[in-house]
C-alpha cells in the first residue's frame, strides 16, 4: 500500500504582509537578526506523522529547540490508519493464504490435515496492537530527545512565526514552522460512505467484518493490497477502475505480470473504463450495496452491481482545508501547498517564498509516500539550519506489499522511452527472472521479474521495477545505486550473495550490458 499519512491539525502560515522572498530556484535565506529570547522554539512542527516525526528527530540532531503539534493524532495515518496496521493485516492474511495453498505446500513436501481457520477479531487485534506499540515508541522517542509535544491542534496567526493552540489562549512562537498535516482519503462525488458497508482504508483496517463480496473502487496500491487481504480471508473482489486497465499507475509490463500472479488465480474480476457514479450503502446481511456505473468516456449508464460492501480506494487529498491558507494570502493547487525544491512554501504556484514557512509530505503533493515525507522533513531541517539540500524524488522507491510484492524506483518504461526520444539517446533494458533464481525456487516462489532501464550513452540507470518475492526489500539496492550515481556497468560488476533473491537483480544488471549471470 502506498505508505501516506494525515494529521488532524492546523498549520501556521506566515503573514502575507511580510516581505516575501525572491526566486524559487534557490534556497532563500530569511533576512534580519532574531534572538532566541524572541521565540519559544527554534522550530515548531504542525503534524506528528512520519514526516513531522522525522523532521523533529533531525532538528534535535541539529541543536534546534523543537516542539511538535500532534492534534491528538501522534503517528498520523501511517502509524494509526495506514502503513503499519495494513502490513499487519497483510502479514496475517498472507499466512492464511500460504497455509491454504495445497499445491504450494505440496511442492515443499508439506500437507495440512484439516481446515485452516482464523479469528477475525484477533487478526484485527494484531493490526491495532501493532499500531499502538509503534505509536508509543514514536512518542517516547520524541520525549527522550527533549522534543516538546503539544497535544493541541495548531492554527494560523496573522502575526507570523507563531502558532495558536486551538481551544486555548496559548500562542507558541517559533523562528521557523514546518507544515506536516498529511492527507485524508478521497471520496468521489456520488459515493456515500457509511463506514460500515461503504468505507475507505481508514475503516477497512479495523476489519470489523469480512464481506463475502466486496467491490474496490480503484486498483492502485491501496486497492491492490486490500484485494490481497480480502481474497486471503475468503472474499470475492471486484475492481472498479476508471482507466482502461487495472493497476494503471504501474509500469505496464510489470502490471501484466502482476495481473497474471495476483488477479487471475484469485477470486477477483474487474470493470475498467467506468466510474462508480453513485454508491448507496446497504445493511450487512440484509441489504446489498448498490453501485451504479457509467462509461468513463460517454458518461452513459453502463451497469449496476449489488455487492455486500464497497471499499473506496481512489487516492488521497491533502489535509489543508482548515489551515487558513486563504487568510494568509497563500494559494493552493487542488489543496496542495506549493513549495520550491527546498520545501519552502510559496504564496502561489510559481510564486514567491513565504519566509520561515516550510511544508512537507502529502500536504505538498510532491510524492505521497510516508518515507518521502520523512526525507522532505530532514531536507527542510537542513535548509533551516543553513545547509542547502534538495530531495531527488526520482530516487525514492515505492512498494506494494501484496503476495508477491511489487516495487519500483525511478521512471517506468513509457516515461523512459519518452525521455530517450526527447533527449536523443537509446534506451537499454535488462531483465531478471525469479524462475531462474535458486532461492526463489527453493521457496517454490518462481513467479516474477525484475526490469532495469538505462541510458545507453551515459550508462545512467533510469528506473527499476520488480514484481516477485520480497520485491520491497530488493528495490532498496537499486534506489541506493541511483542516488549515488552508480552506472549500469558498475552494477553489473558487483558480487551478489549466492543463493539469494538479489541475484535476480544481478541477472538484470548483467543482461543489460550483454552478459549472462550464472
């Protein structure tokens, strides 16, 4: 599942009457001399998700006196309603799927005599318990480092460099402010969410019941991960996708492999090129959910489905509506706070820098992943501390934690081909296969491929895509190589441990330069 977060808090925005700074292509230093006596903190962070937490930890390492506003939601979506509990559900449901796969077990010489059962409440308890533990660890790490935790929500003040505690008289003054308010699930018009039979990922993670037939609106990371959970627990799944193919955000070749492995063998069907124009909730066990679908192009009615439940997985939107941005003279684009490459807030798209104000994570929309938010938070702190830093988002990996997993970093093949055509170089591609990998075969998990793309002139790696066993772990080697500028020729000369899954990448790297891996 795409790893993202939302904090229920408000953010301070610098006063529009303050002099704004100059070009956005470079780090803009704030003018004037300030004394710590004028401020309560060097840095105030609005939002305590993964991004805010990462920024706070780094700020302490830089010697900055720091406070963080949790808005009563320490950990944010990632810890409480996203990355963490979803991985717990995937882990439990994955075990169930594996133990019920007689053919797979038979290949390993194992048989399970009797019915493999699960306790829904205990599976849900595993997810919720993990979220609670991680949240506690997150809060304790902040306290241990001396970060002041403010439970209140933060609100905009016109004076600038200050945060109003909502519902209190207290105003916190800080030299610099970071907005880290995250995102919330997007629910398209016409879909009525009741939290029981029609719900988003927020409610799905509670696993209050397992529907016999669930329709998932959207087939991206979130939808695909939950299809993995639901089918393992015995549900039938129908994807409703507006694009002309399922998994439209994935590299097309990888999506085709994923469809063969993750969709066709399972109780999953799909509708493409349709919108769920109207979804009416039902009553579990009594009344079905009614889904009215229209053609994505003609907008004419195409089909009506009645299912037990509908999960809405149509992406996320920034949590910025209640930040007071308009009052501060700051324009957003579809709710996303505009920033430059240094995470400094701009007063409008392509506009001027608002002094002392930064925005990271889902709220700026640059890359809606939890670890990207953390990277942006660290980068913002570096810039606050006077060390110029930019995040290269092309080198940040992403993963979908299905069984098997999907992961990538950099461009997909379509984007790489377009770049090659525009810049006049030849695109090179190398492939590795799990079916030729000893470790994968030992696990009886030979489905999957790895694809590496590179510029044949500069030898620079442009992107790597993997679908297969532990792809989410394998992709990090590729992300590190791209961040460090390692060429395809250098990668092809690196020794990989035998027998390990990493040799799938070794095969791809060597194949890219015309060699064969043994």
